C-alpha cells in the first residue's frame, strides 16, 4: 500500500531528526559544542567572512563572536 504524503513527510522528518542527533552526538564526542559547530558552519557558508558578517549572520554582537572565533582559532578548528 502506498504511503500518503503526510506519512512520507513524517518518515523524512524522523530520518532528519535522527541524522541531526547522530551528527551532534558524534561531534560532541570529539569535543565540539553545538555552538562551535554552528559557528564553523556559518563561517563555511559565508566563505571567509569578517567578524561583522559572522555576527550579523548569527545575530550576535561582534565582541561575542570575536571571543568564540578566537577560541576556535586557538583550537586550530578554523584559520583566520
């Protein structure tokens, strides 16, 4: 019996949630925080942005972004 559109959406949603959960779990085991992952993804998507662009994208203040970016750089997770 074919699935209804609603059933397909529910199945896909469950798969995505499970994948995201596994992704976060894997990176947390490696020492990453969810916030660090968010920053790294944002930096990657913006393609070599300055601190102001990162702050705007994350809707945070520039000093907050500067502190986290410095920590990521010190851990060799990003290269500025």
